[in-house]
């Protein structure tokens, strides 16, 4: 089960963190990869490591908020492989502030990076899935897309990730007739290069221990099983869903 040989998986934000982990997880299941991010030097290093696993890997430098860059990336990926089977919308960024203090620029930046980018990348790559009448779209949201929080003020991030979850439902309903599924994964607190400075603070560690039933942050690779499952043929009747990989955070 969950064999991805013969499939081509596209992962955005794949130069580090959860995107890198998921791309590596797909490769270990046999999928060929397209990895996208803004930092080409890091992508090249990641691509070398993925190829060492015995699969092909195409790195593409791309700003996922730039429509022209996204469209060109999709054309390049399809020209190289002749198929696009799996898409993981993982790239994102956030400027954090509360509703009373957030500027227009901070709001617009976060919505563009975390929600509008998902629309642009899905629009560009899904057309190739529709042509082949097969596809698995996986959008990475967050536990903050369905709850508020008292640990830090980040209203735009909450809003964008909530949008991703319902965007997923809309796309799932629209593309089902083409045998294309669309699901969301909502991670809890995972240590990555973007989050480690916050998560390692004493105040946030105490908050986590009080709010996460498993009493710890997510470990490297613990998001991969959900992504591999949703990308597989075995998940063919699952669409429009939101899987929370959060140590139980949203259950209490």
C-alpha cells in the first residue's frame, strides 16, 4: 500500500522544514519530485539528496505569489515529466500582529503568501491533472485555521489558513468529476527553521505542555504519513477533508 512509483509530486516551499520533509517522504515511496522555493541554492542541495534515493527531482525557483512565475513553473514541470499527479501547497509566510495593530501591508502580505498563493499554484497545476483525469491536491493549513489562540497575536495567519481549509472544500467539489481529490492537512506545533525561535521560548513551551494532550511538539517526519496517505491511490474516495496532525491540540 501507499506505493508512489510512477507518480510525479510537486511540493512548494520544499527547500526546508515541512516541505523538505514531505518531499523526502514522497521520494522514499518512489515518487519523482518537482521541488519549488525561492532559494535555488538550497533547492539544488535538496535535489541532490532526493536523487540519491533513486528517483528523479526537478528543482524550480519560484515565488508562489507571482502568477507568471507560477504558470511558467507548471509548464516547465509538465514539459519535463509529461504528467503532474500530486501537488502539495506548502509554501507560506506570515507577518504577525493582532487586529488592533496589524497594518494593511502586513495583512496583505500574509494573505498573499498563505492563501492567494494556494489559489495561484492550484490553478496552474490542476489543469494538467484534469487533462489526465487524475490528481491529488494537498493543501497545508494549520490548527490556527480553525481556532483562535492566546499564545500570540496573528490574526492574518488565522484568517488565511481558515481560507485554505474552505478553498480546499470548494476545489474538492469542483474537481471531483475529473477524478482529482483535494484535501487539507492542518499541522500543530512542529519545529522548523521558521518556528524554532518561538517554540523554544519558555513561555511557549509551557503553553504547549498545557494545551497539547501529547505534551510535545511534532517531530521531524511526523507529518509525512498523512501526506503520503492522501497522495496515494488508496485515498481515492477521500476528498474535501481536513486532517489535523496536532498531538490532540484541537480535540480539547
